[in-house]
C-alpha cells in the first residue's frame, strides 16, 4: 500500500519521500510538515523504499 502525502500535511513516519512528479527526494522526520517539491513545486509525495517511476 502506497500513500500519497500532500504539501501541508504532517508525516507520521520519518524517511525519504519522493516527489510524484519529478522524483526529487526529500527527507522528513515524523511530525514534519510536507513542503512543496524544491525542484518542481509539486504538492504530492510518496514514501517508497526504492525509487520507481510509476505514473
Ligand atoms: Zn518535484
């Protein structure tokens, strides 16, 4: 199961998240508020253990 988290939401689990648009990696800690993608300003991220391009 893969959750998409959005900018402004609070992450419940720390780790590396990937922009759903460009694949940019951001590292967040539990309780952090999700920023917009620093690369493309997209507002959606997924947390995956490995980078994959699935659109
Ligand atoms: Zn992006």
